[in-house]
C-alpha cells in the first residue's frame, strides 16, 4: 500500500470526535444520526484536508 511507503508527519489532533444529532434524528423521524467533527482537527483550516497534508 502506498501509505505504508510514505512518511507521515502528524499535524492533526486525531481521532476527531463523533457527536450525536438527536434533534435532527427526531425531526426526520429516522434512525440515530451522528456527525464526524473533522472541524476539530486542531488547525485553523479544519476539515479532512489536514489528513492529506500529513503525508506531504
């Protein structure tokens, strides 16, 4: 696998938390919904782009 050959420099605070969305689940009358909080990676930009930058 390519990721095993690349060196990784950890810059993100991982793993990011999962948070339940009880009000949205209730509003939709559906199953329990959760959201992955990649905005909490610890950098100003946030999001999953940080994960990719760790391999540059």
